[in-house]
C-alpha cells in the first residue's frame, strides 16, 4: 500500500492506495498516523478512494488510528469509501463510529 500525505486548510489528508491487509499496509498506516500525532497534526482524513479492500486486521488498524488520534484530542474522518469497504463498515456497525463523507471538501469543512 502507498500513502500520500497532503494538507488542506489545516487538515491532514492521507490518500491511501492499495489493499490494507495483514502484512500489507498495516505498518505504513500506523507509522503515518503516529508521525502525524507527533507533529501535532490532529485533524485527519483518510481517503479510501483507491482502497479496494481491507481485511479484519486492516479494519482493526483503522480503529486503532481513530482511537489514538481521539485520545490526543484529535479526530479522524473518512472520505470516498469504496463499496466493499463501505459494506464491511456497515456489517461491523463501525459505520456508526466513523464520520464518513463522499466529498472531500465537506469533510475538510466539517472540522
């Protein structure tokens, strides 16, 4: 998995590209989130536009990221869920935990 980080209006956006699976993408996501916390970047958006799939371990890492950032006084929001990832979040009821958006501008403005 590849992660591209960019800023928009005081919000840090992570463009995630690829699958988030056990052994693939987990460490990269954890490191990117932890680096942002250390840099005092606490308003984060995870852009799932190019994430075709994540497994239970990947889902666990997304939840861990959310919890870590929230504990530091920040917030993680999700934008551009693919249908498979949206279905997974719905089945696990995590769709009610995360604030999700279909439009990046709306997500940025929600902070």
